[in-house]
């Protein structure tokens, strides 16, 4: 069959032509069902897709920000009678809505589903829903058809992702070693998508894949430091990566609690030896009450009786002292937040030399936060700022968002953070210091582009979520 695989993205997404990371889902799927002719389109880079293209099947990967565009493209193909299947994190969260625009919806991990979907299309027996999850799937009507894999994907022998299907090369390759997350914060979609237990791929497979990369890469795991249950796994993986002949730099998401644990610190140091240079930390909020309510406090490494913010700042400093560039990912807009929370969060980042990624809160469908707000009648779905706040107005929030983005990425702010880190890159023997300093500067100038939206938000949604 001729199969088109497409990553949906809004035409006005600030990440467009600015996303250095290779999206991994579709090359992975293509590898699970070989023997077909695949074309891959990434709308974060490609301008458009030819909906008159001669194909037998279209597989669309849909994230939160690509939903409207995914529907427009799916509708155009289906008008011509081409079968369309939509999957991905947002599709998994709102499958019933997606079914209105697709012949079939894939919920959860695609590896065990895609070969069956392709076969069913070839045989003319496509079902409505394909689900990979141990949680029973509730069908919207008795006539709906379902294929469910009861459990999660087996990661022990995955085929290698077909990255060569992309016609362009990305600055960062991507790879994953682990899926699932037991931390279970109420705002996060990962537990419902990948489960609440860590599952790992064989470290040898991951290291072998990394050894094919040109230079920079992104280890997509939700925490590249892990928790006690996975410290040994990561120690083994990072020793293998450090042992590769070619040295590469990489980035990933990290949690602060590993800093408070002796073995956790050993994992972080092993990661640095293996080339980890930039770590994104989900710090979520500077309000201790919010951290406690969402469950995110569990990943900050705060012990009973301690001042949470001070401990978080100290843990960040320890990471920076290892030569790691740290960005802090925060959301503002919880009930306890005020307009001042924006500036206060930025000030916390400034004091601690953290690259600020401060966004308005959005309750993601499929999360406990979303369910709670819905039950309490405080959810305005369909709007970008879907948490109805007691005092904050949308226009003020959007203005504050952009104000802190401009301030947080002023040339002065970028320069100060780069200078702070340059003092911590101590590896003169390898000539890495200059390389890392330039990396720190370029990283921030690229992030700035994704953060500052020149367009006015009069449509009530940010550019990234328009069609
Ligand atoms: C890397 C990452 C990013 C990178 C993306 C880089 C890139 N080019 O890929 C960056 C940092 C830019 C990013 C930004 C954001 N992200 Co992000 N990100 C991730 C992360 C950590 C990994 C994504 C990934 O590549 N996973 C590995 C691939 C293989 O998994 P996958 O894409 O889900 O695909 C699997 C299945 O979903 C399924 N599948 C996917 N597509 C299809 C299609 C078909 C046809 C089928 C059958 C199956 C299928 O099969 C695949 C294999 O199992 C995830 C969390 C996670 N653990 O997945 C969050 C995640 C995807 N991000 C999320 C969010 C919310 C965001 C932001 C909105 C955050 C913000 N406030 O700015 C922005 C949005 C940016 C934008 N404009 O799109 C949410 C998405 C929720 C949702 N409902 O869509 C997630 C799940 C995190 C979370 N905590 O909830 N993100």
C-alpha cells in the first residue's frame, strides 16, 4: 500500500520551522509495518500537504496543538474516499471527537496497533477504535467496533525507527529508553497514555541507536534521571553511551528529587559523562500549595519541614554546578495564582539562572485535573485558558505571558545566563567549553522564537492551536 504519515501542526505554531527535534512517533510506526511505501510529512517543517496525493491510507499523529489542522486534512482526504487513521497524545485523550473526522482512532501506544490497522485497511475490515491499554475502553455506541490490546507495548525488541523517511535532517535526533511515569501529577497526560509504571528498552539497543546519530540528540524519557527503581538501568545505559567512540551532546527532561539521593546524583553525573548538556525541569509552580495539590512536589526532592522553594533552588544549583544548562517549565493560572505570580515566577528563574518557560495553565483532556475541573463546573473547554479562574481575565493573562517571555528572553537575560553557565563548563581538555557556551546562547535565542507570539490573541487561542 501507499501510506502517508503526517504530523499535524497549526500553520501559525511558533514552533514551525523552529523545532530542532525530530518527531519520533511516525518513523517508529513505519518500522512496525514494513513492506509498504511510506511518505512522511512533518507540518512543523513542511508548508503543506497535497491532499490530492495518490495514497491508500493516511496516518496522522495529533498532539494538542495540531488538533484543528489534523481535522481539516483528514476531512479533505476522506472526501476523496481515502482512509484516515488518527493517533497520538491528543487523539488518545479525545477519541470520540476524533472519530468524527477519521475512519479509525488509535488510542495509546501505536507499535502494537499499527500493523493490525494496516492489515485491516488492506482487507477492508477497518474498525472504529484501536486501543492499547489495560483500561477497558468505553465505546460511544453499541455499533462501534473495537480492537483492544490489553496492556502496554512490549519494549523488549522494538524495530529501529525509520528516521530516513524524513527528507530533511533535524538538528537533534530523538530516541527513547523508557516509557510510563509513576509520579502521577494531576495535570500530566503521560500516566493515561503510557501507564504508571516505568518500562525500559534494553540499554544495549538504545546505545546502539544513539551510536547512529550525527551529534545532538534528545532522550525523550519523561525523566532521564529516573527514580530509585530505574537508577541501575540508567547507570548502565549512560556507561554504555559514555563508552561510545564518538562523543555526542544531548538533552532531556529531569526531576529534582534525584539530586537529593546519593545514587540519583551518581546517575546525573553518569549522564553528564555521557554527554548530557541541557536539562528541562518541570518545576510547575513557585506556589508550595499548588505543588502539593497537583502532586508535583513528589519530584522536587523536598523533605518534610523544608522550605520547598529553597530546596528546589539548591537542587537546580547542584545541577548547574555539574555543567548542566537548566530550563524550568512552569504553569501559571491555578486558583491560588494572581497576576503577580507571572512576575514572581520570572524573578525566581532570574535569581537562579534558570531559563524560564512560563505558560498559562491548560487542563489537558484525559488528566485528573481536567476531570476535577469538569466535575466542579469550572472548565471552559473549547477555550485556550480552559480553567475558569476566580479573578484573572484572559486578556490580562495573555498579556502577562508575553510580558514575562519578552523580559525573560531579553538579550541581557540571555547573556547573563550564558555567562553564568560558561563559568561552570570545566572541560578545557576537550575544548568543550566554547562549544557548550555557544550552545547555551543559541539554545536560548531559538527558545525565544517559540515563546514570543507577535500576533494578538484576539481569537482567544494562541497561534499554536489555530487551524
Ligand atoms: C518531546 C516532547 C515535546 C517536544 C516536542 C519535540 C518534537 N519535535 O517532537 C517539545 C519540547 C517541543 C514539546 C512541546 C510541547 N509539549 Co510536549 N512532550 C514531549 C514528550 C516528552 C515526548 C514526546 C515524544 O516524542 N514521545 C515519543 C513518541 C514516540 O510518542 P508519541 O508521539 O506519543 O507517539 C506514540 C503514541 O502516541 C502513538 N501515536 C502517535 N501518533 C500516532 C499516529 C497513529 C496513526 C497511530 C496509530 C499511533 C500514534 O504511537 C506512538 C508510539 O507509541 C511528551 C511526553 C511523552 N512522554 O510522550 C510531551 C507531550 C507530548 N507534550 C505535551 C504538551 C502539552 C506540550 C506543550 C503544549 C507544552 C507547553 N506548554 O508548551 C508544547 C506544545 C508544542 C507544540 N507547539 O506542539 C503533552 C501533550 C498532551 C496532548 N494532549 O497532546 C505531552 C504528552 C506531555 C504531558 N505531560 O502531558 N513537547
